[in-house]
């Protein structure tokens, strides 16, 4: 009987050690996966920022680098919009004095780096303002 008890305890210990080692291995795999994902996200953000700056006019680039936003002119109405470097509700419609009269938001359904969102908003407002605003959410 003592031999059976000893064998059972050894087996239980072996199972616990295997589970512990497996858990540590899984934790290591998950940590590596998270680190790779974070690197990919940083790279995507850097590439999006570079692309955005390439598409900005010299005046827009100065505004963006100095203030974190830039202005565009709507293709149909000629209204001015300020696109801020934020992910949501980041487009200010401006009056003739540069005051905000409305806030707009439109963008992708899935994750994109902020620079890509800002570039898409810029292109949409400058080329098909009516279609962009037709799908946008409006705030005050």
C-alpha cells in the first residue's frame, strides 16, 4: 500500500510539473506574439505617418507638425475643415473666422493607424465632400 501511495503522489507531482511547464511555455509564446504584434503596429503607424506627410501640402504639413491638425477645403462647398490627429470626432467644420461650427467623424470599420485615417479623410473631403459627409456622424 505505501508503494501505491508513493507512486500515486509521484504521478500527481509529474502531472503538476507538466502543467506548470506547459503553462510557462504558453506564456512565453503569448509574450512573443504580443511583442511581434506591437512591433507590427509601431511599423504600421510610422509608415502611415510618413505617407500622410507626403500627401500634405507644405502649409498642411507645417500645421500638422506644429499643431497636430491641418486644414482642408471641401470640394463642393469650399468650406474649411480642420482634421485633428485623433481617431474619432476629429473633423471640425470651421466658419469664416476659424471657429468650430460642427464636428464630423467618418472612418473605417476596422483598425487602421491614425495617419491612414487622417489621409483618407483628407482625400475624401477634398475630392468628394458630399459623399463623405453623407456617411459621416455629425456632432456639435
